[in-house]
């Protein structure tokens, strides 16, 4: 969507703040020994308290309130009885609907102890997101976002998972345009003031493909390599975007 009114702006910033709060509460409480289903319930209770709904659950029938993906799982992991262990790489992805507006954000949490390579991979994804946001300004092509992500990943010795990308958001979870995490010649959309998009670098230790698991939801790396995921919903605005899920 694109912001058309003050009501749109207020709605997006409100749901963005709600998503940020839910995600922060989940990240603060994730611990070894808890199950991903227990972690999901923390998100579910926060949604109810804040007057929001799980957008994947409402719009797609997802069997959970949030997506929780572990280790080689990249995105869309179903919360289950899986018990988290020290060293696990946990990706928490929260997409909420509130008063007709949708925002989406994700963070990766590494449960200590972890290796220096995993820490570097995670740091690379955080930096890739920061640099992608700097490239997301009015008048630029959407491909500039992917170029920033890909350049950071290559510089640090890691790989973009090319099958997965960011997307427009605002009234539904997935809207136009697609926002690739590499410099795609097909990503020709011009970013305009008010456009709402989710920017989400998804990186792996080494070049690999994304494959869907038998549960029909979870997407993992084809070769079993570890993956990380960082995401914000932003509103394009002049030289710098407004990060509504900050």
C-alpha cells in the first residue's frame, strides 16, 4: 500500500509499534529449555493485550500466532513442542493486523554459547538491513535495496537466499512490489513517497537454495546450513524511510 492520508499514517505507525512490542517481549523471554509453542504463546498473549491479531493466522490459516524458525529453518516455522537448546539460532517473525493495517518484523536470537562464525553471520544480516534501509529512498529503484544486501553479504563471506524476498505490506501481508535481496534486473519498481514495504535480509553461511518442508509451511536451507533473518516494515519518505517497527 501507499500512505494516502493521516489515518493511513497513524494506522501503520500504530500497528508497527505493536509488532515491535510483541517481538521485543518474545526476544527478551526466549530461553533454552522452552518450547517454540511456549514462545509463540508469549506472542499470542501480547497480541491480545494490545488489541491485534496474528495476520498469518487470520489471512492464511497459519497454525500458530507467530513464525518461529530454528537453525537451518529460514522462515515460516510452525511453533511446536520442539525444545530450544543452547547454541540454537532462533528466528522470530511477527506479523500483526490491527484496525485493518498490517506490519511485519523479524529478529534472530542466538542462544549462547555460539560460534564466532554464527555471530558474524548474524552481525552481517543486521548490517545488511541497516544498509538496505539507507538505500530505500524515494526515487531509487527497489533493486537498490537488494544491491545493498547482496554487497554486504558478499563482503562478509556469506550468501543471500535468493528464492526469498521482502514485499509490499500494509493492508495484506504480501503486496506488490517484491523486494529481492540481490540486485535483480527485474526489480524495476521506483520507490515513491508513502510506499510501505517490508525489507528482510535472509542470509546463509554459504550459497544454498530454499526448500519447503513436508509440513507445507516451514522453509529451510537445502543443504542444512544455518540461516538468519532480520526484518523491518518501513514507509518510503524522501531521503530516509520511516521504520514503523523500530
